[in-house]
C-alpha cells in the first residue's frame, strides 16, 4: 500500500514552525531546529508534534512520559525556561530525544514550556550547533514567538474539543446506548496511535497527522446516534434489512460532522478531512467489498484503514451479547485472516501486531465495566 503522509500532505499547524523558523533565523541564524512536543494529560505523555529542522534529520514519532523527566516536569510546573549552553557535556543520552540532540551535534538549546489559561500544553525546543546563540535579546524574542504558537495550538485544540463535546452531548441526548463503552472510546484512539507509530518506523508520517487520528478516532461511529434502538441494541445478529440500515451510520455520521462544523462556525478545523474520512470510510475494505462506497486499496485514505484495524481488534477482544471476547492472540490471528481475505490493510495489521505488548497495556488500563 502507498503511504503519503508527509508534512506537505497534511497539516495546518505543520507549516507554522517553518515560517516561524525563517523569522527566528533573521535574529539568530544559528538556530537550526525548532520543535514542539505536545502534552497529553490523560497519559502524561509528551509527543513529537510539529518541527522545522534546517540541517539534519527531524525527530518524528517519538513519545515520552513527562513524569519520567524530573527536569521537564519542573519546567512544566514552574513555567520556567531552560537554557543549555554546553549540551555535549550537560546532556546524557538517557532518552531518544537527548540521544538525538547529542548525535545531531547541537551545542546549545532553549526550552520554553507553553501554557494556555494556566494549563500546560507543550514544550517548544530551539537548538543550535553553536554555544553562544541564545543571548538575552534572542531569548526575549523567542518567548514572544512561543506565546504566539501556544495560542495557535490552543485555538486548534479548542476547535477539536468543541466538536468532541458537541458530539458527546448529542450521544447523551439521543440515549446512545450500544455495546460500545466509554472504555472503547479510550482504547480505539490509542490502538490507532500505536498503529501510526508502527507505520512511522518505515514510512515518513507527519506527527500532526498522527495526533489528528488520535483526536478524531473516538468519533468514528458517531453516526450510530441516528440508528434506531431496535437495531442498535438488538442482542442477536441483524437480518439483511436491518444490516442495510446499520450500514447507513457511516454516511449519516459524515453528515452530522459536516453539520456540526458548519453550526459551530469552525471552518478552520485542523485536518477536518481526516475526521470526515474516519467517520465515513472506516468500514471500507481493501478488496472493495466494504461500505458505503466500495472503495479499494489506496483509494481508501490511510486514516480510515488505520481506524478500521483498531476498531476490528477492539470489537474482537470485547464481549458482545452474541459472542464471547476473543483472546488477544485469537484476535491478532483473526486480523491476519482478514488481511488474507482482502479486508484489512496488511501494513496496519503488522504495525499493531508489532506493538502487541503495548496494545495489551492499553486493554488493561481501559477495561470495560
């Protein structure tokens, strides 16, 4: 399968660090890397998000628990900035990030914690291969740029959360009570993110694309709000007519998302195409036998292929009124069988299988009630 998920293919914030980098280099030409690591408070995880690297290789697809770094935790808590002027002697290669910084030959760095309305959002890293780059005037300028980026990130996240809260409220008003639990909505995005990280090991995938999938994956089945309870809650298997109605949840979900985005007036929603594709196309099959449009192969967007694998795996390992839960090993074997049948993307399934231990940790952390 062809993967084209570079920064050029996706991203609204992705282009901002590059423009910011050009402006920063006007005041400090030696700054060769700007990178932002986004914070996920639910998992206490820092994740590479957006970057601009002038010379050298960019660090992508990396995540690290904030609580495991005493120094970064201190910066996030106190809102203090950190200046390192002799990285090669001040840092040790104890993490992939510090090892990367050392390997790239950076000599100095300036780290700014980004906050919005008191909440920690992210870290902004500025790196140079010279020791005396970050003078006091330069640091003052970088702090201003950091606040601008913090506002941009906060605005994008606010738009996403507006949709999420609207959808969740709609679920409650519609008495949406199918077999999918709140834990299911926690597991799906984490399985999807695990798959993206596995794909990133062999393909160039933008971190903002990965974050968009993580944010939007819980909305994949929102169209089920429009499905009658007699079908949605039926304890046995659906008959042919009922199944045709059930399949409409994909297009109904897409219509709901379009309406919500329009009603909320958030035309600038980041990566809205990814959201629409996940909701409408996650039941398409590689061999063209899926629904609603019978797309096949690379005509199915990668985000839909990823969420499809995550969704199937979670469904297999969950108890349903008409079936027992498969063991993780049985579920993985079934995914392979579905690849052989032409249903699922083989690379996405391989990525999930390679992350088996982490998938088990996700399943353990977010069990069904």
